[in-house]
């Protein structure tokens, strides 16, 4: 019989999103995620399967309707576009859908957020 989870998946996703947004996908290690979430390695892998799967869940949540008003969501989209989209069709599809839903605002939002990081 499997042990019940001793953590909130939603809270883990929030904590993981903060780490991915701060470090980027490539620079975030499993150890960074463990430290941020307080999970044990086995629990993280059992719940999410991999760092990539965890990022996909984080990104899907971040790109839910209304994402354009959340700077952290825009940051995660930028990270996905820069680091994962060229080699990851499911992540590319999430990004494409979000950008298409944002319409003409997408380029302005992404550009403005990139410029904010220069300050």
C-alpha cells in the first residue's frame, strides 16, 4: 500500500516555479528543487517523474488564463522559449498556445519584461 503524500502538490509547484523563475530551467538542479520544496528525492520523482515534467506542470499552471497579468508567468514563458522550446515539442505547444491566446499583446509583454530585467 502506497504511503499518503505529506505535501501539497500546489505548494510544491509554487516553490518550484520560484526557483525556475530565478535560476532558469537549465541552471536549476534537482538539489535546488529539493531544498526549495523540502521534498526528499524519491518523493519528488514519484510525484513528478523528472525535473522536466515538474517544469511542464509549473509552466502549464503559469500559463493558465490571465497569465499575461503575472510577471512571474511571463518570466517562466521566457525561460521556456529560450531553454526548452527548440527541443521539446510539448513545451513548445504550451508556449505557442499561450502566445496565440495573448494575441498581439504577446510581443509587447515579452519585450517589456525582457527590458525590465535590464534595470
